[in-house]
């Protein structure tokens, strides 16, 4: 089996994407993301906005950057919080013996 040779820029881009994916999955990030969500709400961003971009693991873009004017709604923040909890629970599902 011969590995396909890729150029330096493509290899760097791939490694940067993989590092971002690996770091984003660390368990402590769910806490900090949850804490920061209030800063993205309509109470905080009147006259401004949030830029939303969705990318799946592997780098495929689902949604190009789009501006959500005046910030995120309370309903979206609640839904994001529920997804953060679900993701945290999945990330901590398997524990060593003796862990709570």
C-alpha cells in the first residue's frame, strides 16, 4: 500500500483541522461553552450579531458563515445547552472503576 503524497500546505491544513477537532472534544469545553452562551443572547447583542458557521468532523461545511442579527434567541440558547449536556454525558459515559 502506497501513501498518496500531499503537499505541505494541505498537510498543515489537515493537521490544524484535526487538532481543532481533538481540542474541541475535550470535556472541559462543554462547561466553558455553556458559561459563554449568555454573551451571545439578544440581551447582550442588540445592534450587533453572532456569526454562525457549521462544520462537521472531517471538515465538511454544512453552513457557510451567516449573521444572526441581535444575537441568539433564548430558545436557541436553551436548545444549545441541552445539546451540550447530551454531548457531555456521551463524552463521560465510560469511566474507570471507582469513578463517580
